[in-house]
């Protein structure tokens, strides 16, 4: 982590940066990096060499590379950095190395650029042998601690001398005979209010534990194998990322939004990721639903945009939140998380038939439905307007200050009714109607269906734009169409809230040259006043946005359109590190021989980008489960040209686990059902030639 304090680097615990600098130096300068790799279970290996140049030996007879330095790193309850030096010189050597560190205890909002009028108090470092304690007393009354410890085994003690060990780093001298190795490890513990690390464990034991945990997670997930080995690796990476992004609050697990900026729970992100990940595992959805239900709004609090029944937008755990400098304790400024909670609960039941979790969460769902009913205007539309100056001006998924523009580029004024939010509200009511009808509450169900149909009619009448043949982004506070051509109508298809004829027109709009970058669907069409392919929300490509649009196409039988979206994102994914889709990337045109362009501060991994690949696959395969009825509907599957076959192993539909093989031929994509375990499953397959 160099230079110390770089804003996208650090070791964080619950929104506080406990390590802001960490740099390795050797005699003569930094070592020469040979390779840097990380496994899918998040254990990294970096190999260096120390050369004759480190001793100023440019023309001498000594070999150029004479020391190998292996560096292994992982994070479990501590961060461990193990260094192993091996002497390949023909004579004994004496080599020193240094590790410099710093802990600024900056809050995540500070790291992102927030300026604070004052801070807490730093304590002087406390050195105890080969251990140093760095402490900070926050304005929230909590004491934040970073402990750095040097661990040497008995053999290493005779080869390594500790020349310096203080609050800012350590300098070690190593004496190695020819062919001899010396090993040492630094461990860094982050804690709050007197917490202390567990007893130290060998690095190999920690690595084995990490490998086992990721292997067990993958075993619980659907397995994927295809004719494309690179695609298989990308799916394996996405499965691992879903586990890696898991965080805990009061011992309750939930997926966080993304690294490095959003390592905390977000309502919208967790719910969408839970929906996307159902093809792989229902755990992400179940954890998100339970976690967010626990934080559901109970009172009217304008300072946090909280209202009874509302699902939170974001919760932070750092000093600034606890000291009241930001409202994220939690903050509720999200207009879409509450209907999405209902959508995910219904979809989770369709995949799992988990009646116990449904019964547990039904009261929260009814409170969320109550919020939806109260917040809908006389015309049925669901709009937002912030109630605190500390809150977000825009409260849909495009929540940047300029994320809701007119075609001219002028930003819309609140209260704003976003088109995709109306779709979520339509879908939420219809899905709740189905859940209530299954519980024998048919009268309430009929009322909800009627309200959903009326809202869908309102959306079609008031949002449709005949010229561009798509829906407006929103209606502003004066009821005017916010007439920018955007990706948001794709979410309306995801919610099945558009008439079939309109759905085909929206699909054509999303895949038209102004919206289609070649790498994916842009957030804003080329030629619009606010269009900027390098912006955050006004012309970039967001994988999660594309996955929802693709799933929406599949809901209307447009699996080939969904396949085009998968094809574009797959072409982009192969150019990103670790075969991982980032949070977003620039919406510049895809020309022959060119590459996708990174967005400078995009999170990677990002939960709903990791989940996007599963929803894209589901959309192309046309998979629609109904676990309560023990059925699976596969509608018009269409594999892309670069996949000859794709097999889903142990796909869970209720108690059943099925193996499905999709094969592409000249006349279409065909499906065969292999072994089914755990119970009966009726599979209905509709093929389109």
C-alpha cells in the first residue's frame, strides 16, 4: 500500500482504515517483481527476486538474480504477510529488508474525500518486543486499535536479526548460507474497544482453512461446465466473489456492495445481487432478506429519510456514522429497496419453497407493502424527494447528483417518479398478491392485482415516448416526462410491467446503436445532452443494469436479445483482471481491435457485477422456476455462438437438484435433463427454432 494514505488502498474493519501504509523494501531498493497471482479462495502469491543490481553490481561476475523472495498473503481474522527468502548464491549472504507501515484510522467517508472539521486523538505507539500497538480515540467514544506482530520460528531466529521494530516499521537482517531459506511473517490485527487477536496460527493452516471454506461454499452452489474453459473460470471466480463480499453485523451475514468503497450492506445492491445469484445459490438472497428485515424502518425520522416499513439504503459502522456526521446508521434514502424486498422474497420462494423463511419474513413484507401503499400518490406513482440535506438528491440506482437528466442535459427536479421504480412497484404488488392468495387471503390479493394493473396502465400512458419508441426515464415534480433515452426501461421489462408490443420496442431501443456500445447497454444514449461515456451514470456500461435488462428481455421471449447482451459483456469481461466484471466501465464505442476502457474508481469485486453473469446466463437459458409447484419452465433457450454446450450441475429448485445440459446446434439450442435428486421436478421445455 504505497504511497501511504492512497485513497483506494488499506486494511479496513467496519468502515475504518486500520492500515493505511504497508511497503516492503530490501537492501538497494524495492525488489524486482517476477509475478503476482491470487487464487479464487483469495490467497495471494507474489514472487520477487533480489539481483546483483541491488548491490550495485552491474558488470560483476555474480548471477543477476541470486535471492528468491516469496510473499504469501491472506486475510482471515488478521492480515498475514509471510516472506520467505532463499539464497541461490554460491556463497553466504547478508541481506536486510524493511517493512514500513502506517495507520491513519480514517473513516471510509474520509478516504473517499470527505473533509472533517476535527478528528479524535492519536496515541503514541506502544512497542512490546516484536509487537506494536497503534491506537486512536475516535469522536464516537470508541478506541480503534491496530496491532502489528512479527512472528519467527525457531529456525528463523538464528538467521534473522531484528535491527529495528517501532511504531513505523521494522528492519531485519538475514544471514543465509548457500541454498538456505529464511522465513518470517507479519500479522496485522484490527480491533475496536479492547478486542485482541486470537492465538497465532501457521500460515499453511490458515491457507488450508480458507481453501476449505471456499470449497465448501462452491459445493453448495450450482456447478457450471461448458465448452469454453475461460467462461468456466469466470463463473468460478464469480462464485468465489459472492463469498468474499460477505460481511457480518451482530454476527448476521449479508453481502456487501463492493471493494474498496462499499464494504458494507446496501439494501438495493444486496437485494438485486440476491436475485441475480439464485441460479447459483439461494443463500445470498436469504441472508439479504433477513438482514434488511431486521433494519426495516420503524419511525418517521427525516434526518435519515426513515419511514415505517421502509427498507434501508445503506448502513455504515465507522466513526463518522457513530458520531452523527453522516446519517448512515442506517440511512433510508432509497425509493426502490422496499419494492425490491418484496420482489426478492417472492422470487426466493419460487426457487426454494422455503415456507419457514417466508413465514418469518411475511410480517416485514406486509410492513413494506404498507409503506408502498402510503407513499404512492393519488395516481399510484411512487416518487422520491430527500428530507435531509445530508441525504441523496437522487434515490434510484442512478443516485449521483446528475443521474436523472432530461434529453437536453438539464437535471430533473424532485419529487421524481422513476420509470423502473414504477415497474418494481407493479411487480411487488403482483408477487405479494400471489403470496397472499397462497395463504388464502384472496380478497387482499385481488385488490393488489387491480392496483398493479392500474399502475402499469398509468406507466404506459404517461411514460411512453412515441418518437424514440421507449419509455421516459422519469416524471419530474411538475409531472413532465424526463425525456432522456436511457437503460432504465429495461428494468420495466424485468418487472414484466410493459405490454408485450412495447417490450419488443424497448428491446430494440436498448440494442440500437445509440444505446449499444458493443460491450453492453449504456446507461444513457449517445447524443443525449448529458451523454458522457466517462461519467458515472450518464453513458457508462453497468453489468448489473445490463443483466436486469437481459432478464427482462427473456421474460418476453427475447432470449436472443439477452444473448447479445451476454455476448457484449463476455467480450468485455475477458479484458478485466481475474475474469471479473467491475462495477462499471466506460461506454466508449467498441471498434475492431480495441479494448474496453476502465472506469477509474470502479469497485472490483462488486456484488451485483459478480451476480450479473448468473442472471445473464439465466436470461439466455430462459429459466423460470416454481418450486412450490415442483416445476421448472425453460423457455426459448439460446446459447451464444461461443458456447457449444453448457451444463448446470445440482441446480436447486426447492428440495430437488437437477442437472441440465444445453446444447447449441445449427437449428437452435436444445435441453436434456439429467439426474434429478431430492424430490420430483416437472420440467417443461419450450423451444424456438
